[in-house]
């Protein structure tokens, strides 16, 4: 029996809850949304996003701070609109993301442009619309950016991404602040690279930034990284290059499976105490959170198509797949899977898998479920790095998306048709 599921909010997701036997997002029944829009379907709670943002805003109360939502986590236009309307800037990593910010009504002056491989065309596009800052990752990129800016008669504001060489204790694919990663400028060469940046005609040095990884659930790596970054601020300023802002990246984790990351305001309480103690508390601060703003604001609804009992395993074949929810296949990530309308009966262990022709196409392994074909399941914590990483593999159209606001449900992305997936292709001759 799943009766313990029938009365309460789900762990980590205060806006996803059972009311009686109905799983709801805010005031909307998920079964109704699936009936209206089909499955797989992503459903997001606006209140959950704003509540997650409020924890950061509380943490920064009384400080000079700009929150730049790392939109790679979920770049759907209506999601960007929620954060733009709430005063956020955006951390972007491509010209495509910049175009999305503008289409969603975001302020280009609050945009920071991260990433190791910006093209000249992207730099030009960003300078023309007047973004706030480029987070630069190498000497070579500094030269190219200066050249592009001079060509436009502009000066690009730059921050250097330094690599604090701190272990964030997360999955290797999503740790970025270690020496062996492709990201950032090595601690040892930072002063020299800053001096190079300050000497270039098309650049104005404004900041320092770091980002040590993603899905970080402990405070210590952050506190260690802050110490390393502040050591560099002192060294760079002693070498004659003033640093106006400190951008501390993103990375705060969420509760997927009993994870216990600190709340954003608690984390920043500690980080600000350190900044104050070292005399940097009044600097302009920036952060780039992604997952922690949207991850637990979203679920993915999927329908059980077939149950396939086996000698070694039972499979529950659903209509969502690795193209919709790539995180399990890519990072062996865990997402809770719960019934939209719990039924009674004896739970059976299933591997929940999609229709894609790969053994890696699984969504959850060994899950205890009471299900029949035709039932709806909700894959939880699906607001971050799911739709934004979705693909058309197996010529599967990408899912539709709904944003819930109280008792209102807004369709924010239509389901892609097969035709949409090949609309840009043509036959030869
Ligand atoms: N800033 C920079 C420079 C980043 O590279 C990232 C994420 C963020 C901010 C936002 O990090 P967040 O707050 O979301 O942890 N696809 C992976 C996560 C990749 C993260 C890449 N960088 C996943 O599904 O777990």
C-alpha cells in the first residue's frame, strides 16, 4: 500500500503534494494536465521557483548582490520570464541563450556570459546588446575579446574565472573547480592573467568569478573556495588591478534522494560572515544559481505503457525516455518516481525504462511500485537539466511544458511533432 503518500507534500518539493488520491502541483491536478496535454509532460510550479529565489534574496538582504539565474538549467522562455520579472539577471553560455533572454524580456545589462569557448560572433552579439560582463576563462580568450571589442569601438567588461582547485564532492562530470578540469584559470597564474587583461585596450577588468561544480550538498567546499578566491582578490589588487565584484558561481544542490544541501540563506550566512571577517563584505556580489532555483519546481508526467515481468528484473515501460530525461543515463542520477493516483496492492520492484533503443534508457532502477498499464507516474525533481538537455533521439518530439501558478495552468511549450523534428532538413536533388 502507498497510503503514506496520500496526505503530504513530497520531500524537497513543497508545491508538489497529494490531496487525497490526487497528486497536485500547487492547485492543479496532474491527472487533468496529462489528460489535456498528453504525456510526457513537464509541469513547473511558479511558486516553487519564487520560493527558492526568496531564500537567496533573504541571504543577501542588505548587501549589494545580483542573482543571475544560470539558465542552462531550464531555458524555457516562460521560466526566464518568471526570473526576469523577479529582478534576476542571467548567466548565459551561448549566443542562443542570449537570444532567449532578450525574447523573454530580460535586461541585457544584467547578463553575464560564461563558458570556455565563446565565438567571435557571440562576443559581438553580446557587446552590441550591452551585456554586463564576460566571465573569461583563458589568456587566448582575453586577446580575442579585446580585439572584437576594439573592432566595435567598445570596451568589454570582464571578470576572470579562476579555478580554486577545491573538490566539490559531487559527480565527476559536474565538478568543475579541480585542476584537471577544462574550466577557469589556474590559481597560480591568475595574477599574471589579470595583468594581461588590464593591459588590453578593449577590456575593462571588473570582477573575479569561480564555479566549483554542481549539485554540491556540503558547505565546506564553498567556504574553502571562498578563501582561495579572496586570497586571489588580495593578490590581484596588490598587483595594481582593482576588482569590483566577486561572482561566486552556482552549484548549490537540491534534495533528489534524501540529500540535505544547506538552504541558500544559511549557506550565504556563512559565506558573508567569511567575507565580512576578511573585509570584503561590502563588495558587489554576484551568483549564478541554476538547479537550486528550478530543480524541485518541476515534475515530468509519464504514462505506463507496458509491464514486462522478467526472470531477473521486471520492467515498467513508460512513454518518457532518455531523450526527455537524460540525467539517469548521463550521470546515473536518481529521480524519485511516484504515482499520480496511488492505488492499493502489493508493490513490485521495477526498472522504469523508456522506449528508446538503448539499454542506457532507464529512468529509475529497482523502484517499488503498484502500477498497471495506463497509470500515470510523476518523475520528480525534473525542473533542472531535463527539458534543457532534451534531444530528438529516435525522432522523438520533445515534450510539452506547463507552468502552474496557483490554480492556473499555462501551456508554455507545445509538444514537438515528428514534422517539427525534421523541418530544417531537405532531400538531395
Ligand atoms: N555557473 C557556471 C559557470 C556553470 O557552469 C554552471 C553549471 C552554473 C553556474 C549553474 O550550476 P547549478 O547552480 O545549476 O549547479 N547537466 C548537469 C549539470 C551541469 C552543470 C553545468 N554548469 C546535471 O544535470 O546535473
